[in-house]
C-alpha cells in the first residue's frame, strides 16, 4: 500500500494542476490573474502562510507562475519514459 503524499508534495502537485486541459481543446488556468491566485491560496489554509488574508498582485502572480512552470517541468521529467531496453 502506498502512503499518501506529504503536505509538501501535495501542494506542489496542486500548484502544477492549476494549469490543465479544459476538455474542449483548450487550457484552463486557475492562475490566469491575481484574483485566481488569491482564491487558490485561500483554498489551501494551513499550507499557504496567511492564506486567509493573502491578496496576490501581478508580481507575486508572475513569481508563482514561474514556480509552477518549474514544478510542471520536474513532474514531466519524473514520468518521462526511459530509454528503450
């Protein structure tokens, strides 16, 4: 049986999943604007510091989107198929 992911792992995965296919050939981005980041942070109390009072601005949004891109790249690398045997 596999252990459930740690809080650190879960928040990284939750962040990566804020950008996904919308099921109609497009992309759904929960972090499209500062209000989206504010809402996302508020949905993660106890993990995001001061989530209840956090209010995102454009520079914070840009920084979080950079972290998201890095996390998505690491997850993609982790699941990449290996060399043919």
